[in-house]
């Protein structure tokens, strides 16, 4: 007798997952689709800004919406510690608390717990850890992760997974994958037990599964197959961008996607450099999130069609046109590159807001361009044109590798 949790998707009997595949590019695996979430339609492929602690740093919810963002991500680990479930529930849920009316996906907190290193202990029951804020003891189990996210009012819920880094040995990678599968079975069972709580006046929330498998292609396919067989509404690929070379990431991603069903959305967790979006969409990914665009924006690194520029460079001191003449964001249509240069050099707080608005708008313009190229059948040529023009320096690649490696060893501080 098979596992009762490994069946049709959770909403299949009366409420089919409203994922509609519209176009598949004939020359790649790129897909255009829509996901009808309970708080709005998400056009796919989509990039989700990261609002770790119920905020995209320096922006209001209206600012984020104006960039063209359709959905954002918040983090269970951080929100359970501060302000806590009780306050968020008392506020009427996460949407009302942060004044965001669109869909919200919440990460389970598995990656943040992983990055606590010697502050956490993983067992079959779950994870015990000490808060990075005050050292207090906490426990996160597959069931508790579901309860927290349902309490937040999340529209897309992620199960607790066991994350490992690029330097983990084969035995640990295999153990992580197997435990992630067992935890998913428990999460699905608890989701079904709490079925009434997954529905509110806006509709039904979705539960995604997370494929792991470390850095072996066979394990990646095995894990993705297990997720595909499970009763989840969407499939995520986790455990990548944790210090590995980009070539390895691409290889593991291709292996994972090859075993995922075409009729459910595919979400690659934690990846979001502009060049990576095009490459990963070509492999069949529908959804992305990453702190990268907002984090580098606060350091003065702004995206343009020709690549990333450092707005603090002296060459911008007398540049009285926009930082990107092709951009329609509030920053580029209102302020000069010289003004941004001044704000960043003076360390004025407005610099962070204007830089973040620009980078998020750049990301959303890229996603719109990708969707249009898939629709018109021009994706491969559009991808090549973007990659030929968008210059990534060797120093930038090295910095990104270092940042991913560092991020895998500490608690992420947010977007």
C-alpha cells in the first residue's frame, strides 16, 4: 500500500490548482503561465522581492507594487522571533500588518536555521535552535512551520526542509534529502488535518514542496520525482546558490527540473541575478526570489542594460541624465545620476530607497521582457541579446560567489 500523502495535488478534488501553462518556447524549456493565487493573478515567469521581516528594506508596500512586483516573500524564521505570531494575528494577518494586498509567499525558515551553524541541532523531529537576537531557545518542526504560516495568512506556504551547503559530504547530502522527504510527508498530513484553516475569504492557500539532493544529478532527479509524487500545489528547488560555482548550479537545476511535472509551477529558491533569470527560465523555472537586487542597491550597485554600475564612481558626479535612460522607474524619471551619486556619497537615507526602486523595477522589466519573448517565440534570441549586452565583470562574479558562500554560513539579515 502506497504512502497516502503521495497522491494528487492538495486542491485537486474540488479546487484544481489554478496554474495555466500558456506557452512553451519551442527552442528551450522556457514557459509562460499564470498562477491564480487567492489574492491576485501572478504572471509567470515572476521575480519575488524579498521582504524578510515584513518589509522590503527602505520601501513601502506601495513602492514595491509600483515596480511591477506581483508577489513578495517574507520569512517565517524572522517573523516568528520578531514580532511573533501573536502580534501578526492580532493585527489581522501579515497582509494587513504590512499593508500589502497582493499574494505573499513565506519561506519556512529552513535556510535561516541552516545558517545558524553551531546554534542549531537537527533531529528527525525537527530543528532546535537559539535565536540570533537574544539566544533564546526555539523549536521548528514540519507541523509548526505550517501552523506559523497559516497564522500569518500566507498565500503560498513552504514546508520545512533540511538544507546543506556545498561543502557537505555525500552522506550528509543524502541524509538531508531523505529527511526533507519525510518532513514533507508530515507537512502534507498536517496541511490536510488543518484543511479548513487553509481557506479564508480570499480563497485557498497553496502548499509547495521543496526538492533537495545536494550536488549529485541523480539525487536531484530522485528528490524532484519524490516532490512531484507528493500532494503539493507547486514544486520548489532548494539547496542551490549556497557557494557552488554557477556551472554546478545550472547542472543541478537542469537535473531537478527534468523530473518535475509540467502542470505545476516551478520555483527556484534564492537565485536572482539578472543574467541568472534568463538562464534559469531557459531551463524551465517559473518563479524566483533573491535578496541580491535590493542588497546591492543599498551599496550603490545599480542595474542597467549594459551591466551593473557603481553609482559612487566619480564619473557620475556630473552626469545630469538618469542612471538608465531606458528605465521608467520613479528614480530614473525624476532624478539624475549626479543626484544619486551625491546621495550615496553623503550616505543619505533617500539613496537606499531610490536605488532599491530602480533595481526592483529593472528586475520586473526583465521578467516582462522574458514573458513577451516567450509569447512571441523570440526567447532564445532575446536571451542571447541580453547576455551579449549585459556585462558581468570577473570581479562581480567573484563577489557574488563570496556573498553566496558567506550567506550560507550566517542568518540572512533580510533584503
